C-alpha cells in the first residue's frame, strides 16, 4: 500500500505559498488513490496534472503499482473543511440536517463550527388565512448537519 502520509507531505510542499489546499485522500485495498484538492479561488486542470506528475515521480511504479486520480472539489460535492465553508460565505448552499430536513439558504457566516443561514419561509400568522413569507436567520452547528453543498439554481 502506498503511504498516504508521504503523499500528503508532497501535496503540502507543492501547495506552499498558494491558496490551494488538500480536502482529502481516499485509498482502497486495490491501491486506487483519489485525491481531492480545493482553493480559495479556483483549481484548474493544470494544477491537477502538475500534482499528479509530482506524486508519480515520488513513487517507483516497479515497486508499487497504484492508480492515481487528482481532482478538484467539485460543485455538488459536500463541503468538508472549515476553509470550504469560509469560501461559500455569501453564496447559496443546500444543507441537509441529520433529521432529514433540507434547507436552501444563503450562508451568511461561518464561525466556531456554526453556520449562520438566511432564507425565506412561509409562516402561519395568527389572524391571517394565508401563510406569510418571512426572512429567517438561523444558526446551525456542523454537528447537526449531514451534508452541505453549494446550491445551483437553474432558473
């Protein structure tokens, strides 16, 4: 099995002085390695290709056979690191709570592992027949969340 700590060190050295960061490394028993990277701005294909070359150069294929995939954290993938949440402030996210509740909202802030979300909700008001749309701000701890993803509207 390939040493993922060694891969992690290579990535950290390669990303030194940039806004790029490692999101995660997955490795299975067939020695298929999947590396997910992100950035405070954007990750391009050249960055992924360069990192792939650097990692391949560090290991002897004659000694250890492995499959390597380097990819950027894409739209639709759950946010994992606090740094990814920080990047999403001011943007729309889809949050699925552990109880199954789904909320589409603007991420207003992220601090102390807590999201501050802003969204509209229809609320029953006493004395009115119809529900009234109101703006809601709600703080939710990451520990209560199953997944958070960037929300894309196709309207």
